C-alpha cells in the first residue's frame, strides 16, 4: 500500500524526490503518512480535497481486498 501512495504522489508533484512515505502497521490497521514539499502540498490535496479523497478511496479499496483498514495522513 505504501508503494501505491508513493507512486501516485510522485506522479502528481513537481519535485518527486521530496516525497516521503512512511507506514506504521499493526495487526488490522495501517497508517500511511505522506510528506511532500510545501510547494507541492496543494497538488496532493487538490481543489476542495478531491485528490486527497481519491487517494484515500483507492487506498481503502486495496486495504479492503487485503482485509485490513488503512488511513492516509498528509503531513505538512
């Protein structure tokens, strides 16, 4: 799941080398933290949060397939 978020984020931003994705996992849930440069933060969030919501939806679909829960946090 970490790779999916990293791939999407690097595709959206102008500075793909600044993308950092970390994953904290326990038995049933994983928290994925996405950090990008301040200039690219708006591109990852999107207008009215639509891009971030779409990323969360994709992540939830993958997690459901694996019978887990996952959360995406976008860190400034």
